[in-house]
C-alpha cells in the first residue's frame, strides 16, 4: 500500500519511518527539505515529564501583566487579537483543573514511551548519538518560589513522572553554572534531549530514503477522493500524486487540508524563538528549564540554545527578532559569564490546539486518511510515539495508547 505523507518535519518523518517498518511504501510531499520548518530550531528537549498543558489553572491572572511587556513571555500582536480571540477563549476553558488533569493524563501516555519509540528508528539510522539521556533540571530562585508550581509538579508525579528535589548545594555540584541565581531545583532523571533536532530529523529522513521513500517537492493543495476514499493528493504544480492512503503531518499549516477531510479544527500557531550561542563559555550538561523565566536552555552540539516565548501573529507575519534578543538578554542576566559574541536567531511555528493535545486519528471524512499534527510545544517529544500509533491505525490494529483524547472530531 502506497501512503503519501504530507510534511517532512519530525512528525511526518517519524510517521513515515514507522509505516515503513510495517512494509508500507511512502512518498513524502513537502515543498521544503526535511526539518526546514519548526523541527529545525526547537529546544530539543525529549521529556516524558512534559505532560502538562500550556494553559494551567490560574494562568489567566498572569496574562494581563505578560501582555503589557512587548518582549515578555507572551505577546499578541494587536492586529491579530480579533483573529485569535475565540482560540484563546477555548484555551482558557481548557485550563480548568479537571481538564488539565485529563489532558496531562493523555499527554503522559503519549510521552512516556518517547525513547522506546525513537530508539528503533535511531538505531536503524545509526543516529543514537544524537540523543542524550542526562535528565532535565527545573530550576527556581528559591524553594518558596517553586511552591507556586507545586500543583503541576505534583500532578506530574501522580502520573508516574520521577522528580527529585535538589537543594542548592547539590544543584551547584551538578551544574556549577547555576550558582548564584538558582537555589532550588527538581531533577527529572528520565528526561533527555537531542544534540541537534534538525540533524535528528534529517538522519531519520535519510534512512527513510534508503528504505525506499520517494519525495515530491511540492505543496499539497487538496485531495482527489471517491466514495470516502482518498485516491490522490493534488499539488501546487498542477499534478496529482496517486496514493492509496495519506497521512497529514503538515505542522502549523495543516488546518486548510484537514478541513477538507472533516469538521474545522482550531489550529493556531504559537510562534517561538531561539538564540543559539556558539562557544557560550558555559559547561551545562543537563537541559535546564528556568521556570520563573519561561526559558529553556539546552547545550547542543552547535552551541547553547536558549528558547521560549509565545507570540500570536499568524503564519505570515515576519519574525520579530527583538524577541530572540530578549531571550539572549535574559540568558545573560541569569548566566553573567555567558559569552554571546557569536549567536544565531530563529523563529518557528508551534502547531497548537487549545487543549495542548495533538490531533492523532483517522480523518472524519475519509477512510484512508490519518491526521498527525498539532504537537505544540512537544512535537520533538511526541513525534515517534505518534508515528507508532499512526502505523497501528493504518495497519488496522488497536493503538497502544488511548487515542480518544486526540480525536480529530473533538471540537465538533
Ligand atoms: C522555540 C521552540 C522551541 C521548541 N522546543 C521544543 C522542545 O524542546 N521539545 C519538543 O518536543 N518540542 C519543541 N518545540 C515544538 C516542536 O518544534 C514542534 O512541535 C515540532 O517541530 C512540530 O513538528 P511537525 O513535523 O509537526 O512540523 P514542522 O516541523 O513545522 O513540519 C511541517 C512540514 O509540513 C510541511 N507542509 C505544511 N503544509 C504543507 C502542504 N500543504 N503540503 C506539503 N507540505 C506541507 C512544511 O513545509 C513543513 O516542512 C519547540 C518549538 C519552538 C518554536
């Protein structure tokens, strides 16, 4: 059976790799090369602990002060506010305690097998060296401040996430660069990260090609269908790619195509930024999440990557690189000896649903089309387990986790 996979970011690539393990023939459809969109520049964390949704109880109280700071952790460009308002209303509804527990439970099921689902793919691609399982440190300026996040951390623990309290002395012993600013931490020892998210995606993609995958460098514009079955993908080149099944993994750009195969899905882009510091002069060995500062810091092979912030401004507005510079300024404040003489900046589009859960499942109006998009802040984390589940669905097998919370029909 020939499956067209729309999108060659980390999610489409993992879907393709898992489908090939089942013996399916795969053709990628993407105008870009592998990992040239959001999967290029993310923070690279591979965290089974990252099961909390973005919208947490009480968050709405912080939003007004965030919005007053144009370079703060959350910004909505004024002209985009009316467009995104209904999405934000849904997002806030999903941040109620009971909803958060439901969402975190579903995400934990998707993320707990991160390494089990990546490892067979990475081993085949001879790319195990691109991941590291050294744990993640959530760090705080004091234990008292950490208590503000205790409800979420306890929820993680109740779902089986191991989190170990780390007092200042041990924190500094683990990571001398944290000395001074951070006095308390939580170590998530089961977490890991990639040394280079783009290289990881490309290594898996190259293995897909070696295993016979073809690539069509074009944008998918729609589907040719007959009797509830997709028979081809129409392309902006004017041609149609014949196929016997299709997986839509177009990241933040998936909505237009998804809406042709089912009810409207409220997909929004949360634009995020990174700055990568070459020769940073820091010796971090863990992924570090500076919780109060909404800043993730990850030592990678090309340098130290600082990433974060959310900007609502749609898919087409140019990046506002002042936000990347603000990340760097925050990094310099937290790590005064950070050498920032050589840096690169980047913006990417996190594909986000209001409930922070991706869409994984069969398209409502086609028997042989499957959706795999909307992984928001955890697309690197959730890509391989999504691929495994998509392969199960395509093969007609029961999924290994409950996919009901991820259903494409959940807003209809
Ligand atoms: C600053 C930042 C930090 C992040 N940090 C982390 C992190 O530490 N850990 C983590 O797990 N996640 C992180 N993320 C999120 C993660 O990067 C994304 O969830 C993930 O990359 C999404 O992958 P994707 O394959 O769905 O989308 P993408 O990588 O964006 O790929 C989508 C592909 O689909 C193609 N496409 C779209 N429309 C069409 C069409 N019509 N026809 C053909 N092709 C099409 C695009 O060209 C693109 O190549 C971060 C994101 C940002 C922005």
